[in-house]
């Protein structure tokens, strides 16, 4: 769930019609000339009554995401098959419920500076709040942890889950990510000079920064069985790297990005030519797109179609990885490579085969890239079963 809609059908239709969920920022008290991907209705809802201590914008969006596409029911079915203690929860967030702290800070005691007694740090702002909330909401009892590695966070959890299943710690896992708008994120990225004054345009010659969005995405990963149902999407390969080039700037030669993609292909036992489409990290900043383009071109050449969908959803930070994995799954299910709108004029210095328009065609394998601050990189290969 994100600014494009709720559930796979709405997201797929929005991508098919090349619609963007970005709009001028009207969030909270923010006064910035930028566009955001805001999810409507979060202020007017609350989380389930028995989990009221966890009520915050981030967990509200998590709850809405868990109820999309019958996901909670699918997890319940898996719990009946494997047992509640054999299903892990590995989720990701960037800022968690920090908005609650921002709001609480406005009402601190004028004499002591103490925050209001109603402010519940552990169940809202703390990064672990999301994992705790999701596990309790789904009634699971297996291992749980939260990853916060900036923009690669909810791609990393797929590898975490795969390794936990392979090691026999659990038989299935709920993976995902949730991030919501807050003042810290918006003003923080503005202070870095990274916010676009228009809907972000990845790979465009006039690109000038990112558009921040909010979203929630979840997937259920199960151990491989002898009989794989038709239509199931397989996690074929995982590739991680940490180049630690700079705190907020990617390696100019894309070395960390290239290493992550190479490791994902090796993990899947595939060659670059086996990939039908690449969902780029593609944030819309000058340096990020140039760095990723160099890595992609050197590995795949100019033949493999690729695009970024952040011009549709905004950059979802801790929820970006899982959202783009789900978009990659939709690409396979619908045999549709989404065009990278609202990009108009591709930067002539970028050499990858960037798609401006939707392209139909058989898609069997997709590579999805997620690269975070500090050189925390993750690439995933997904494929059609059967």
C-alpha cells in the first residue's frame, strides 16, 4: 500500500496507466517546495484495540498493508501448516514512529522539558516497534527482528529470511517494510539538498532530487517444497554488498552496486543475459542515477530493459525495497515492464536501456536493486515458477 493505491490490483492498474501518486507537499506543518507520496486517511484511523499502545502513523500503515490482498489470511493458513513458532517476522523501517516523538516534543513540560506521559517510546518510535506490532497482529511466535539500513532495508530482509529458512530456524517468514512521512525525514533530506521541487524524474537530464513517499509492503516466504504451485514467484538470488564509500553519496563507479548485482546473479546461478527486466533503485538524484547506470551498463550492457518506479510511488526509504520487489512480481505476473514516468528526456550521459513507456512482453526473471546510505546495497533476483 502506498500513494498509488491499496493492494496489487490497484498498484498494477496505476502502473499500467502511468499514473503518479506524487503531489505537492501538504503534510503536517511542513513548509517545503517539494512533492510527496502521501497515503490518505492515516490520521483518522487507529490500530486494532488490543494493540492500542502501538498506535502511531507507521503501525497504522502497517496494519492497512497487512490487510491488503488477503495477506493476513494467507499467514494464518501458513501458521496452520507450519505452526506459529516456525514462522519468522523480518521487517524493515527507516524512521519507524518518530513522528510520535515529534508531536510529543511540542507538548513537553515547559518547566522540566519532560515529554508527555502518554508518549510511548518503546511501542511507537523505537525501530523494533514495527516487528513487535506485526508479530502480535498476526499472532506469530517465531524469531523477529527489524532491519534499518536506510534505503536497502526492506530488500535486506529477503536475504535474512532465506538464510533463516535455509538454516532450519523457521519454515516460513513474513518479510516487509513500512515507512511513513515525518518532519525529520523531510527536513533532513532537504538539508542535504536532495529534495526535488518537481515529481522526481529518475534518469532524466533535468533530474534534481528525490520525492519522498510512504508505504507498506509484505510478502510471505515459504521453504521450497517438492511441488511448486503454478503462479508462485520464486526468490532465486540474493546479493548484498557494503562499499562504505561515503555516508550519503554512492561510489562514483558503482562498485558496490555492481558487486551486489553480481552476487545476486551468482546466487541464482544465472548470467546477466538471463534477466528480462531490471527495476532500478533510480532515486532521481544526479549522483545516484549516474552511479547505478554505470554499474548496470558495465554488467548488462544496453540491451536489458530497465526503469525506476519511484516517479510513481516516491522514494519509500525503508519500504522501498519490498515495494519494488512486489512491483517486480507484478511485472512477471502481468508480463509488463513499467515505464519510468514522469521522466521525459533521458540523460544522454546514461547508457542503460531506460524505458519511458510501458513495454509488454514475456518476463521470467527480474532483478530489483535497492541501495542505501553508507554503501549498503542489495539486489534480488525473482523468477516465475514453472
